[in-house]
C-alpha cells in the first residue's frame, strides 16, 4: 500500500511538472548572481523599452547594460516541431543547428537546454536556473518582465524555467 501511494505521488508530481531535480541541481546548490554595478530590476524599464543585461556564466556575475527597444527573439530554425512563439519566455541558442525554445503558462519546468546565449521574458514574468556550458556552479537569473533579456558571455545550459 505504501509503495502504491509513493508511486502515485511521484507520477502526480511528474505530471504536474514538479518532479525533483537531481541533487546537483537542487536549489540549495544554486548561488545568487553577483551584480557588477547597479542592480536594476527589469520592471523599472520605461514604457516602450526593456532591460538588457549581460551575464557571465563562468564568473556568476550580471551587469545591467541599459534600457533598449524590444527586439524579436523568434527563430526561423524549427527543431522537433517546437519553435518559440510570440509571448513566450525564450531561451535563444548560440547558433544553428539549435533552435529557440519558448515557454508559456505558469509553474516550473525542469530539463536540459544547452548551447543557450540569451533568455527573454515573455508575456508572463520568467526566470531560469543555468550554469556555464563548461560546467561549474548554477545560478538563478532575476525574474524578467516581458521583453527584458539577459545575454550571456559564454554558452550556458539551463536546467529550469520558472514562470
């Protein structure tokens, strides 16, 4: 009986998108980003502009670069019939043959999205957990308002998106 209940809870968690990450990816292992310069929240962007950041996944630092006009993040490269759509929180690739991944809805999704160079906030605010493609510590991005984006100085691997 106990095994059946535990199995049902595990399946229910997976279906709800709340399955536990591996021990190496647990939130206890995630370090906060260190701001270089002033910490400016993406929600402070003036009307018609979005926040632009630069993150160094190897050093675990993030720098506010300024407010800019929004730019589209839709990729014309379609992989596995999963292209990003307008309004999605988007993980942009470092280049071909990788495609952008889009996320829309609410909750948390775990996975492995490697060779990423940018995360962009969608219609709903979003954040992610990532580490450098070369390995090392994991970091959480700040929560991004719609259109705000973070560019990375080196390829990153995202293992979680939160909307």
